[in-house]
């Protein structure tokens, strides 16, 4: 039988990032922490944790860690029921979210939820691959993702679409796009993108011009900084309209291809558990999405 302390130790090793920090968090010695993981591996019959820096999970370890997180969540909820709404220790939830959602619509519902439930939030801001890894390992209880296919052990719900538009500073637009359309200038006009995996601008160009072009790119790896760089005239960009609508109204930015938009579907993936905490979280996020995102077609 798997013991609670062994599962808690596995959670701590991965969450804290080392055996030493995990031992400190659980008030045991590093030797005792290592022994607990070894005992857990002997019971499962497989190696669960590779002793790297930081420690990494095997595929079996990912399955056991997901179980460990789920058991901990259900235990916390059970204690709250028996203790009439109070728990001995604060609850913490790890939630994964993509950068653009975090920068636009996602924080208000999370803030309301955390204040209402008296929770500590651990938000992990990543793109799809990393988000899925956090869900698969059981580290994140839920995630906003662009992937419809659920991670094993999770369920998925459509939220809506985050709408993107092409924008530039007025002087930049006048110099590079005097007619307000991408056209042939998109091959030479500097582009501001999030990182090398950011393909939204290329997709926008192909849908709008039916061409494949490779403009010079400035990489600015933060949503707010990317918008700021666009305002400063570093280049044009494809960004969520929620992030730039006030700037467009103020004339600080102008839209290129005013009739063209790009909608990116967003989905809510969460553990497939009967948990009141997760149900309330899903309701809060869904309500915010209805008020902020476009309908999926």
C-alpha cells in the first residue's frame, strides 16, 4: 500500500526542485527523503525519479505524481468538511496558463476565486507543450490551453477564442504600410514576436496575403513588453485585441488589415475528479471566458 508520506515526499521533490529543499519543506533529513522515495519505488516496482538536477520523473513517476496530487487535493477537501470549513494549512493550487490569456482576461476570475476560497495560487505561465507536461505530471490541477485533445486523466471544456489583430504604431504603419494592408511590404517590415515558436504572425500573413514570407523579427518574450515595443515603433505585431483595444481607440496603435482577424481556440483542461474546488474554479473561469472571448464556430 502506498503511504501518504511517501506520496507527499514525491510531490515535494518535484515541486521544490531538489531532495534537499523537499526535505526542508517536510522537516526531515535529506537521507530520510531519499529513503522515502526509494521505498515508494520499491512498492511500485519501477524507478520514479531520475536523480538529476533538478530531479526529473520517469513515465511511471508522472503517473504516481498525478495520483499524489489528486490524493492531496481530496484529503484537503475532506478535512475542510470535517473541520467545518477550516483547514490546518493553507491550500495551494498550481494552474497553468498561456501568456496571452494571463496578460488579458484570466487574472480577474482567478483573483476572485482565490479570495473567495482563501487559496494560495501558483500560476505557471507557459505555452502548450510545457502546459501539457504540467498537467500530465499532475503538478497543475488545471490549464488554459489551445489543445482540444485532453491529457490522460483530464477532461476538457471549450472556453472560446482569443481574437488577434495586426497592429503597429502610426508612424511605423505610415512608413511600411501606407495603405494599411500587409501586401508585399510584409516581407521587409520588421516584426515583433514573442519567441521563435510564435507562429501567429506567419499564420496571419498567409491567411491575409496567401503568401509565405519571412520578415526580419525582433523577439520580445513577454506579452506586455511586446505591446510596448510595438507602441515604440520597433515593429508590427499580431496581438490579442483585448490587450490593445484601448491603445487603438486612443490612436497609439493602428490596425493593419482592419477586416482581418485570427481567432485562436482556448480550452480548459482539468483533472477528471469529483472535486468541489475544481468545479467552482471551472465555473469562475467559464463565466469570465464568456464575457471576454469570442464564440467558437
